[in-house]
C-alpha cells in the first residue's frame, strides 16, 4: 500500500511539473501579444483587441472539435502519448508565431495549437486516474496551482523579454514547450491501466456527441449551464486584461507581466494550499457557491477600479473564487467510471472551448466598443461587469441543481 501511495504521489509530481512548464510558456507571450498584433496591423489598441479575440476564437474552435477526440484517444492508448503529442504541437505553434511575417501566420499557429491543445484535457484525466474519489477535488486543485505558479514566472519573464522585442518571448515559449516534451518522454509514467482502457468510438469522440453524453448523468447535466456561464465570464479577464490595463492605467508590457505574475501568486496560494483546507471544511457544494460569489465580487471590483493598486488588491477575492472550479470538477468526475474519465475531460474541454468561441468575441467586442470614440460612454470595465452578472446567474443555477442532489 505504501508503494502504491508513493507511486501516485510521484505521478502527481510529474504531471504538476509538466503543467507548470506548459503554463509558464503560455504566460510568457501574454504581455507582448498586443504589441506584436499592433506591429502586424499598424492599428490602435481597440483594433488589436478585436484581432486578439479572433485569435482566441480560432484556437477555441479547433480545440472544441479536437479535444473530445484526444480525450477518447487517451482512453484507448493511455494519457502519456496524447500528452506528448499536445506538448510538441504547442512548441510548433510558438515557433510559427515567433517568425510570423503577417497576421495570417498568427492564426495558423493558433489553429495548430487548437488541434493539439489537449494538455489540460489529458492532465485532468491523468489526475482522475490516480486520485481516490475523496481526494479528486483537492488534486484537481493541482492544475490551478500549476497555473498560478506558471503565471508568476511566465508573464513576468515575458514582460522582461518583451523589452528586447515582441518576438523574443515566443521563442522562449517554444524552447520551454519542447523541453517539456523531452521531459515528458523520459520521465512521465502512464497512469491508465490496460484493464481500464476502451475502444475508440467516433460517435463518442465528436464534440456534439461528447457534450450530449453528459446529459445521461442528471447532476452533471444540471451543472453544464453553470460551467458554461462561468467559462464565458472568465474571458472578461482572460481576453481583455492586457488591453484593459494598458488602456485604463497606461501600463506597459513589463507592468502587465508583473500584474499577471501577482495573479499567478494569489492563484497558486489558493489552488496549491488554501484549497486543501477550505474544500474539506466547507464541503464541495458550499465551496462551489462561495467561490462563484467571490468571482462575481472580483469582476465587479475590477470593473470600477480607478487606480493601479486596486487591481492588485482586488485580485485577492477574485483568486479565492478559484475554489469553485476544482469542487465542480470533483462533483462531476465522481459520477463517471474510470474508463470514461478521458471522455469526460474531453467533453469538459470541448465545453470550455465552445464558450471560448463566443466568450473572447463578446468580451473584446465590448471592450473595443466602450473604448472607441463612438461609444456613448467610455467604460473599459464593461466586460468585467458582464462577467459579474453571468457568474451570479451561474451561482443561482448551481444552487438549484446541487440542492436536489443533496
């Protein structure tokens, strides 16, 4: 028993390091993406935000189609080969964007990343494989912890490297992604035993069928609406943070990097430490409600912040809202058998990708409109306000669903 426990702890360490390097590489390019877009289109920040939203749209559309395929492939062949395929794809994406001579090449890179972007899908299934039901919510928090720490390192490094040119951070990210691929090849063990594998089925691997299959579990079906609203709301921050802070507070790439590094610090503290205390004390249901309310509060505070220091202070309630995600994943995962965890995580990634098709366009369009000369009122925080409203509605829907389960 001790040997099995030690093996699972080692596997968690492996997958954590893999995700950490992956997120760090992604975080490096965020502060300089607006600068590179501006160079390629010769436009202003409002126009760049629209292009940024379309780039996210291209990535999300391909991931929506391909994530359930990768999830189902991982149920048949194991998590390790699918994860390695994803990491290699990210490396190629960053190289293409680093050399991009025009805006079309940025889109080609994002499409490749969307096709191969199954790292989180596969990592989530990996964690489900090696976790006991009572520990799944806490272990899913490891994804958030890797995200947090990667966002401490990545954006800060990207902000510093961006001082030497908008393309330098892309090559740094490519190096990290390919290093991660090599690391995974030699170190990462397989988590899915052969007796828990199943045949690949195209009916279950298409994104629509993958989402529809979630309906067979009543509680899962009831939480889909909450997750949908939560994922759309998240793009109020994810898709507009760089443009919002540059426009409202005049931040440069380095300041954006520092701010995202602080986001990573607060998220890492919550996901890597506090979540293991909060969720057992509150229980998964109350953690969902509390987290969603804190998210909504964070969005509202961001929307009406009037000074730079406020953005740092308001990150604290926003980051504490992160207890909701692992709790929702833990509740949903509990309703699926071991040989369907890859399919489940692929479906959830497809759901996230489906909302990422709509979310970035919605939030960047709101930002572009309310910061344009033709806007009836100048209000850069409009996306944040919409995010708060969507999250409050999601909290109400979650309460209705989970009350019946209790």
